[in-house]
């Protein structure tokens, strides 16, 4: 019976997803997904057999990817949003192909109000011998340093199979309280074996001397946990805390990733030829915008992937504010000769969009038409729109932007109604003027930008575009180099379109594909 | 089916219904890509819009006085077309407004721009043409320098059928802005008309030997500058260095005020050839100068007085040596021949003197007694006030507070506008003090100078007088 209730609610809620303009009662599980979602979040699940628990739905927070046994084990902070005092247990998805995900439920639960892990934070997994060792952040807001109990600590659990975990009650790593370290900012341990130094390293997000600091500890045996503090690996005054740091060796380069929630709310990277730096900041150091956070790299030995989460918005509406937690999003990474990184769509995900769908024009300007698969926008100051039939389900829209004149702006519009509303829709904007791509809700008096990153649309060049829409997660890929993830609740069930203004733009090879 | 199950199905059905409601149209319309999206006619009352279909632009002239925030256009379209905003809907045409015509699967945007048919075609005062701001219903007209603002003659050209009150050809007191009412058959509209002397419309300069106004270090000068900038928002700080470098065009200023309190001897740059030439040229082109305290000495370098006829009694104490009088308030006596001079307007005369004296400095306030006046009967060969006037070319507007005439000292003087030269005023007594220094013994702030408002009023009168020259 309870299962039936869940299924009925779930089905109703699922249909609600994407509904924007006419929502009366927002449903808090709008993004409940199933294992065939490209960008999954935790579904409600009834565990049968020896694990007879009902697990409510939730959202994906910081992802801790680990590849083993032909699968990505995607541990993440499970954001249940149920008002419980404890929160963010480590839950897990596994996937072999980045298109089908198995939901494995809770891996490491949170503790009680008197434990150091009333809430869990990010950590990472390292294999030592036949033992998997998970270091994780423990957070208890009841502790403030009095009695030697601090809010932020690092804890440890072990497992032999990546599924059954035992907390190690004897391990406790307290925050640094001297030498300029801020004990209120001490989290997100990342552990790996440094082949350059022949020792284990642990990076921790913190602050030293009022600067954001990637703290560094080293040890010879993570099981014993005899970590020694070293000088910070990286410090910067640009951001508050370098959250969820990761150090990753790829070819001849070392990559330091961290996420900052003080300037742009996004993941950035640095490059060095040694694990200890010095660190070079690429001209464009963002791996995505503000709607892909706490991203980390994992490799299956062949390809490198970036795993992060796309936030939901409060009220599950396009004008809502960025929440903690959302959906798992995966990009592929490639690198250039100079070490800089490209962000692209995993080929397995691209291949799954195999059904060519008709391109049906629903509204076009008098002077603009679809000629085969090409739309040529004439030079107009005001925006011109061409709208196509509504998006129903998972879609990949591909196109090539070309013949862009200086000063022009172009892009996609989502959530359109057949009367072509002037505001209250979503726009993915590429511009020759401001050197940015942006996802923004078009409202009066000016658009609200959700996510953006540097990208220069240059006249005379061609841009291969893939726009992936799954539920309310939209990812724009450009030239297999750049990705911008956004959250657009109105994308589904409404018309979509192309637009151009302040110049001429041609969009050719336009196609829409479904699963 | 038990009751609970039933309610679940209802819930599911309602949710599904809501889901249908979020679709933005019903499905199944046949594509129509060949229909007309032209606006064929756009009218507001009897006004006919001019339609440029190629540009998607419509311009329409609305009657004088029409409420642009509530315009109701009637729009004719081809069969099957719809327009948003719809025909007959009240719209705001204060700014250009976009109309969107949709017919089948084609749309076209039109930008509608409405203009008011003006009633006032031309507004002149004292022969000068005013600037009409229809959106503010305001007219500003700049009249020739020295115009008697109480006797301004206006001439107005109106559109047919319009009338105006006061009538064209009337002579009007423009001391304050005047409301004119324009009437047509359908509207009555008030305009606020402001007439400004061309000099009063220009910015004012506060001169100093500092890079910027904020860099002024002398407390007396800073107090004067801040008061001026507050009292006259068009005040601009000008450095002597900027004049020397030629980076400032002095001709835009109606008045330049230099209040030099820091040094008894004017800084070298005040005698720099480029600076002196620039200020002389400014004055020769009708520019007006207010020179106070030690800056009064500049009249000699600028050739306003003959050589050696500048202030001949320049003195004062250095900072740290400030003191209180404790017995007498200080001020100046008004030369009775110039009692009606505008610089003295509204200044209160002290009742404790048998002749007209205006106090500027309270006896309790600490002062440095910075003075740069003329000794008349003792030094310089002037003998008396008449001799001073003859030898300096100036007008002795005021003497010291201890005398009812200017035979002993000249404290405030004017060199009037003549031969194209602008006017110059100097204010020189030690009582002209903008800042009471702290008690040197304790560092405590000085008791306030209760006569500071008179300092301000005297200065304001002087600036207002000069800018009208």
C-alpha cells in the first residue's frame, strides 16, 4: 500500500516536472527520475529483500567519483530536504556507460546530535591493499571549539566492496587551530597516492591567514591515518574557500580543481608540471558556470570525465534561487597541447540520442524562414525569433552557428509560448560583444543571469552546438570545448526557438533528436 | 477501491490536469506560413498612423495635451491575424511600443512611436529662444547678461487654435519661474517657464593652489569651498596649475572666486605668465572675480589696479597663534554712499554702533586675523578715500568697523564692469573668517562664530552680484 502511494505520487509528480507558468502547487519532488535519466537525482526507492527500507527521493550534492570494477561509483551528498537535524549521508549511483544509473541508496549514514558527523560533507576514497578507505567531512553545528570539540572535522570509514561501510570510531582529525588556520573552514578531504612524491596526499579546503587555502597533509598509510600538516598547496585571495579540491595527474600535467562559492559559484582549475606547483591559471579557468558545482574528475582508464551537480531552484521555478543539490551532470574532458581543458559531451550520451525528429516551425518572422535545415536571420536591431514545436522529453538539438556579423547576438530560447511572449522565458545567449555565454531568465527590466562563462563568439567562425535537455537540466556544448549547464523548468512541454539581434546570423545543420 | 485509493486517483487526475494546463497552446493547428501579418490601419481617434511595413514602423501624431499613458488605438488587420496588444486596448505610448501581429505561423513586430502635436511653436524672452521640454512641460530661456529680470518681454508663436496666458508680447517679472497656460479646444496645459541670466546659467569656479578641491589643506579655504559647492551646485574647483597647463577653459565660468588664507605672500604660480595672461584674458572677456583675504593682493598682478596700488597692509597670525578678542565683535562699516549695493542686501546691522556696521566675527571665536586691506590716510599717498578711488580706480564699498567712513581703511571694494572687462570684488578684513581655529592651549574646538551666517551672506551676495554682471 505504501508502495502504491509512492508510485502514484511519483507518477503525478513526474508529470509535473517542467511545468512553469501555471503551477499552483509546486511539488517538491519535481525532478524525481528513473535510472534512464541522463542527469539523475535520487529516486524514491523501495528496497526489498534483506533491505526493507523505503528511501525517499532527494537531490544530488557534491559528487565523489571513484572508478573500480568497470563502473563509476558516484558517491554523493544526498540532499533529502526533509528537515531532519542530520543530513547529507553519502549515497551512491553506479554506472558503466554514463547513460544508465543504478541507485544504491545510503552508503555512509549521518550520526546523532552528539556525533561529529551529524552531517556529512565531501570526502574521497582511496584503496589501500584490499580496503577502500573513505575520508569524509564531519559537521556538527553544536560544536564551536569549546571543550576541544570543533564543528568541522575529518572522519573515516572503510569498506571491502564499496557498498558496505564501517565507520572507524577511533579516527578523528581535528581542524588546525594555530599558524593562521581558521578552524571554522576545514573540509572536503581529497586523498590520493602521489606517484611523484611516493606518499599519500590529503588536500583539505580551508583558510590560512584569511586567504583561501588548499591545505596539504601527507602520510604513508591512510589506514593508520598518521597525517602530517605541510605548507598549503595553493592559496589565493580571490575566493573565500577552495571547496572540494582535487589534484589529478593527466599526461605530463597536474590539475588542481576547486570550487568557489564566493565569486561565481563554479569549479575552476589550475595547471602545473609538478604536483607541488607552481600553479598556472588558464585564461579561461572555469569548467562550467554556476549551475555545475563541486565538480571532480574520474577516469575509466581511457577517458576523463567531470562529475558535478546542477542545482535545483527554489520553488522549482525558473525565477527561483539556486539551491544546494540537484541533479548529477557528467561532462567529458579533453586536453589541449598547452594543458588547457576542453569540456564536451560524453559520446555514450550523445549516441543515445538516435531518433531524428521533425523540425516543425510553429512561429516565424515574416522575413525569416527555415530553408531545409538552415535559418538565416537578417540584420535587425530588435530580436527575431523562430519557434519550433514543443519539447516533450529528452532532446538533443544540434546546429552550426555561422556567418555571424560583428555586434550580433544569438542563441536559443526555451519555455516559449505560441504568442511569443516578450518576457518570462529562458535564453541561452551567445554574443560577439561581451565575451560571455549566459543562461538567463528574460524578465523586466533586465534578464536575470543564472550562469555564464567567458566565451567569445567571433564573426567569421563556425560553432558546432549541442543543446541537451533532460527534465529541467539543460547543457549547452560548443565546439566540444565549452559547456554551460543551466536549470530551465519551462524547457519541457513548451516551444523552443532560435533568436538573433543586432546583426546577421546563420544557423545551419539544425536537427532535433530524441532517445 | 477503498476511499483512500480513490483519493489517490483523484490526486493523480488533478495533477495530470494541472500538467495539461502548463502547456502554452493546444496541439494540432495546421501550419499556415503564407498569411498576411501587415497592420493595415492604425488610428487613435481622428489621428491616422503612418505605417512603414518594410521597416515595421508606425508613427502617429496625437493631439496636444493627449494623455500618452492611456491611448486607445484601433488596428485593422488582414483576415485571421491577431495583434498584441489587441486593437482597442489602452496602452502607454510615452515611449515607443512594440505591437506583434501573428497570423497562422507567421509574426511581425511593429514599433509604434507617438508624438504630440505641439501647441507652442516658439517661445522667446528678451529676444532669446527658449528650450521647450514637452515631457516636463517646462521652458528654459537664457536671457542676455545684465537683463532686468523683473522686466522680461516674452514672445510666443502658437499653433492654430491655441492660446496662451500670460499673452505673447507681455513684459513679466521672471525673478521666479512663471506658469504659462496653453489652451486648445481639447486641452489646458501649464508650462513652468524659467528665465535665467546667461551668466547665472554658467558654472562657477573656486580657485586654489591644490590639485583638487578635496586636497585643500587650509581649513579656512576648505570651509569656504565646501560652502560654495553646497550653495552653488554648479561650482567647479579649478587649480592654479590647471590654468598654467591650459587644461581648463576659464571662459565657461561666470565668476572665479579665490579665497587665499594659507599664505600672506601669494604663491609663485599666481604670478606665472601663463596664469596671469589666462586670468587677464578671462576678465577682459567679461569674466568676474571675487578675491578674498590674501587673494585680494592679486589685483595688482592682474593689472586691475596700477602697480604698487594693491593692498598695502597685509598681516595676520600663523596657525597655532590663534586668539580670542573677548571684548569686541569684529566686522566692517558700510560706506553710506553704497548702502544699497547688492553685496550688502539682507545683512543685519549691529545696533551697538551709531553707523552701519555688519559683524562677521564673534569676539569669542578664535581667529588668526588674516587681513589684506588698504591703509588709506597713513600709507601709500592716498591721503583719503577720494585719493584712494582716484589712484586705484576702485569703489570703496566698506571701511573698518571702528570708523563710519573709508578714509582710514578700505575693507571691501569693487572694480566695476567696464570696457568689456568683468567686475572684481575684494573682501579683505580680518573679520572675514571662514574657520575658527581650535583653542591652541587645549586643542578644544573654538566657540562658534555666531556671525558666520553674515560671512556666508556677504559672500553669496557678492557671487550673485558678480554673476549678473
